[in-house]
C-alpha cells in the first residue's frame, strides 16, 4: 500500500497522542467542511498541506502549538483577528493554537474560504 498524503496526515495526527492530535484533527475537519474537494498534500518532509488552486494553509505541530500557516495570509481580510503569528511578513500569516484554545469555527471557515477564493482569483499562467 502506498502512503497517500491523506494517509500520512492520518498517521501524523494519530502519532501526536496529546491535545495536538485533537486540535489538528479538528482543524482538518473544518477545512474539509469548508471545501469538500480540498486536496491534501504532504510536503517538505512531513508537513500536512491543504490546497485548492494553490496552497491554502499548512498544519505544523510543535511541542507547544499547532501552527496553521496561510500561504497568502497577508492578502486576506481577517475581521475576527484569527492570525496571531507571522504578522510581520509580506505574504504569509499564521494561527498558533495552544493547549486549551478554542477555534472560532465560523471565522476559521470564512478564512479558509477566503484563502481558496484568493487562490482561484490569481491569474493563470499560460504556456506558449
């Protein structure tokens, strides 16, 4: 059996074994709720990535946080102020989730949808 990106993400979530497992699983479920046909990929030697017309966000797990980095986060409206990390960059923005944090599900879904819409709106490259 080949390890598909989705299977690798399943294994990563299962291996976490603490609050990060539940947090990453919840975030993944919300992403799939927002965009049922989202594509899961596995990049950079072990980072779960969700894509729709480009990268929406990554889901990294650290000892004290689950970090969701939005590839084009600086271009997105964030009326609920979910972004709380990587705020100084010109392109990316991130959400660091810590033990005990609660996700504002409607705001998070809106942010996922905004990221996908931003990706879909970018000009397509053509080959001559």
